[in-house]
C-alpha cells in the first residue's frame, strides 16, 4: 500500500501521470471508472492530456463502478450521463468500449463481472470513498466476496448525494454496484479522497481493523493499492 499526500490541485496531475504511464505501457488497458466529485479534476486533466496528444484512449475499454437503479443514461444524474459528459465525449475513446452497469435492466447484473473477465480484467480501478466507507456503492455490511449486485443505499449516502438532485426524495433508493470482490480483482487500485469530511473514514480505512463495517478497509489486503489524499483527508492519519 502506498499513500501520497498533496494539495488537491496536484493530486489530479499525480494520478494522471499514473494513467499516462499505464497507457504508454498498455494502450489497450482496461480502466475501472468512478463518478462523484472526487475524480472531476483527474478527468479534466486526462481530457487535457488527450487533447494535447500525450495520451490516447483509442484502444481502451472502461467499466464503471456503479449506477443508480431507475435512471437511464439520458437522465442528467445517471452515472452514464456523468461519464459521457465529463470524460468519454471529450476524449478519443470508442463509446462502444465504455461500460456502465444498467440501472434499468438489473436482473442479470452479475453478467457485468463476466464481461469484465471476458475483456481481460481491470488493469486500474479508480475509487472514491463515501463518508461511511463505501467503495462503489458497497455499503457497510456488504460481504467481502460480493460480485456486481443491487444494493439499498444508506441514508447518509442519499443525503450526501442529494446535493446533485432537486430534493432528497428524487435520490434513488437503490443502485447497481460492482461488488467488493469485483473491485479487489482489479490488478491495481487508486483511491482518491479530498476534504475534511473524509478524514475520519480515511483513518479507519488505512489504519483501522479490516471489517465489513468499513468496506474500504479491505483494500489494505490488495497488493497494488495507492491512496491519493489531500492534507485535509489525511489529517487524522497517525
Ligand atoms: C461513485 C462511487 C462512490 C463515490 C463516493 C464518493 O461512482 O462509486 O463510491 O466514489 O460516494 O463520492 P464523492 O467523490 O462525490 O465524494
């Protein structure tokens, strides 16, 4: 496990360097994507480097972590919409090579794991973290061997995400998410966390016991995991 602490403005560029190195070594890499506020700076930097001709996504395939149940890709709060707008439409990726779990057809969501496997497995999975320790939408109590599945969202997650909706009532109650095992199967993982609201959970995740109550704590067992934190998110690390 490696931990990098730097001001928010530098984190995006540091993580983008990791992507640049990976794509140089493996132009057809399989990337695991995340949504939320945290990766926005990184995605802007990847777009910038793509437009500058430094990196290409021409042969890349992507698999996103999660999607709200009930929202299709045309809904402006769906994660498919987020990814198209903030990354895919701005880079040279073939949109057919981008995958986000369906929030509408959720019956066979474990097929998502088979698709990932058939593509060769994820080379680099990007993660944010919820204040309750969720990764993807694997909320506290999720079994560590879970594959892609439908979850009921914690109230704290719905409240945190209501900032993007007109009211909390509009925030979906369920989501489809890669499971913890799906995430742990990635060959390398980068978790980014920014801001003081993440400080407590970052300390528990990195230095607390590994337990299902803090889903992200399982990352301590991953052989190639890197944490990119701003000083506020790292404030409670010993
Ligand atoms: C999003 C996701 C979530 C977020 C987490 C943090 O695809 O899987 O686990 O990473 O909720 O969200 P932000 O970055 O908005 O604080």
